[in-house]
C-alpha cells in the first residue's frame, strides 16, 4: 500500500491493520488485498451480514480473513467467531494464524489471555469484558457436530473442496450441514464464505441450477466480491506475482478448466468433461399431431418429424438408491436434426400408479409415455432385470389400446463406448436439441459429471438416450401399405445393422 493510499485510510481501518501486519512481515500489501480489506470493512460497518468472498487460488484470502478476525476481536472483543472448513486441520490453520497475528501485531497488545489453557491451536479466548461459554475463536470441520454452540460470526473457509463436492450426494450432504449454521448463528450474526468453485454445481454459483433441483442459488442474497486473476479488462489482479508467462504456464500444466475454475472463478467441472450439455440446443415447443387430407403429420418446432426412437433401460432400485429406471425418446426431422424430447426416471417416488406390483407399474408409465409422445415402438434392454418385461409391457399396451411395438435388445458393447459414439458427433456438430423439461431431470448433471474410463456419477439417463441415438433407423421412402392405419412418419424404415441382438 503506497503512502498516498495510507493517507486516506483511518488509523483504525482494516486496510491499515493489514498493511501494518505486512510491514511486520517485510512484504508489500498488494492492491487486491487493499480491495478485499476495504470491502470487508465496508460490508461490516454497513450492516451486511451475509458475505461471499471469492478470489483466485493463492490470492491470500484466508490470510486476509484471519486478519479480519483479529481486527474484529480488537474492536469488538465480545465477538465469538466459528471457523468451518472442509476438515478440522484446515479450520485449525486459520485459527492458529489469527492467534499468531494477535500475538505479534502492534495493534493487538493486551488481547492475549493470562491463562495458558485459553490459548490453544483449535480455540482461544482473548481478554474480554464479558464471561461467555464459547471461546473467542473456534475451529471445526464441516462434518463436526456444532449443535448447541453459539457464534456471532461464522467463517466458512474452503468448505467446498473436491472431496466434499465431487458427487451429487456429497453436495447435498454439504448443503445440509451448512444449513445447521442457522441454528448456531446469533440473530444479528454474520456469515462469511470464502473459497473458489470446484464444480459447476458450486455453492458459490450466482445463478440457480434447475437441473440440480435449485430454485435459487444456495447463497442467494449474499453480498459478493469476486476477484479473478485476470479481469474483463485483461489486467492481472496481482501482476507482481503472475506475469503473462506464468499464467500461460499454469494453463498448460493444469488445463483450461482448472484455470477457469480456480483462477477465473468460473463454475466449471475441473475434469475435461467429454459430454458438454452447453452444446445442446434447448427448445420449449411441444409435439403437434395433425391429420389432414388423409395424411398424418407430427411436427416439432415447425419441423416435420420422420422417425423416432424410444429406449427403456429398466431398474427396480428404490428412488435415490442404485440405478434409475429411465425411458427416453428422440425424434429426427426431415432435415436430419435430432430432438431429445423427453427423459423420464420412472422409479422415482410419486411417478408410478398405485396398487400394482413394481414391474406392472413401471410398464404402465412406459405405456403412457409412448402414447403421450406418439411413439410407434420402444426398445427394452433385456441384459439384466428387463428379461421378462417385454411380455408384460405388450400385455399392458394391448389392455390400454396403445398401438406400439416392443423390441427386445441385448447389448454386447461396453456402456462407455455406446455413450461416446451416441453423443460425440452430434454434440460436436451442435445437431442435438433438447426439450426444456430435460433440464428438470438428472440428465444434464449426468452429462457434466460423466467421464470415460469410469467415474463416480450415474449414467442411467445417458445410457437410455445413447440407446435412442444408436437405434435411429435408416429411412427409405415408399408408399404406406394398403389397409394399414395412417402413420405420421412420411417414409418407412429399414433397421440398420448394429451390435444389438434383436
């Protein structure tokens, strides 16, 4: 911080407190540290009690927040500060750093307690004018039990790391644990999150992720300060440390996605995702079924459809446990465009008619799916649990008067290859459109998190849609046979050779 900058700062400001500490460490105060200090103090004095600080990796944000904690205790010695991190050692590091600042900073004289037991590495209590049960500062891992404690300030320092957010289950668990803060924080207390995004479905996202069940961002309403390494104007936030050559070296060593996530604060998958849902072309139109002049047409978004594929990958695990039972349908228009119109998880709670056995209930849902989407056939993968389902589904279709064929398929190829071959070319060409309802299902999350070679996420929806894409027929024009019911498909189909056993 320059002499001119210090001249405009009040002597008791956080920026001066930070600068004095840096002078003691024989280092300069970089510009982004001054910016963070001013923002934290302005938000605190302005009464903002929900704060999010995001800055590039190694920006010194945890050090700055440790100085902020020491500054708070100096001016408001009765404050109780709880530090939550992904694990106990990480939280302990911030508490230990704050304790060291209080010991050595020229502005914190007289704060250290007389009793040595109150000056530990995981918690400490300063000399304060009130007797309170809780210490001045306490470190806890986010999985620890914090029930029964009270805090005036809760600092969530790097609660999101790969180990707490690399699956949907872990992300849900993390959010549930963070929700416990409401029962610990005093009514006028402050929450301060600091970190960088480690997943597209980050806690820190500015926009909701509807495909993950969000109606609003997790930190909706929080005051935000975001400091990427390189700003929109192309200027580096810390040019003294990060030269253009250093930045390029980081990109080459760690990959573009990690640079965008950890240095530019853009929520992306840290892995180089093979299936990018941003390449899907969203649409909101519904199917239009028309009969005129003895001809039947099926339209979608103004395009005439010429073929369809429906695939059911069955499973009988309870909702949220094990594989999903997924049915999907894809249409092709006369210009060769692909339309992913529906994907449905039919073993989810509430999705099935009551009072029948599980297999019959699922068959009833698939039958309705076929009727609602004017589908002429459905393929069922019978490798595993689906062996007896085709016969049962045919009976349900006959009972409901739905004219649709049931095709039994046994796949011999690895699921990973089917998914890659089904999606790769279409996504690269931007030729796959997806209905808006698809974003309300787990399908988009599966796309973002799927990795060839085996990953931790589910791929039930991907497998069903890949089955549709792989089973699209070769279409040959001919007249419809006499005496048959009118078909919306203007040309008939001949099935191409595949690796499937029919």
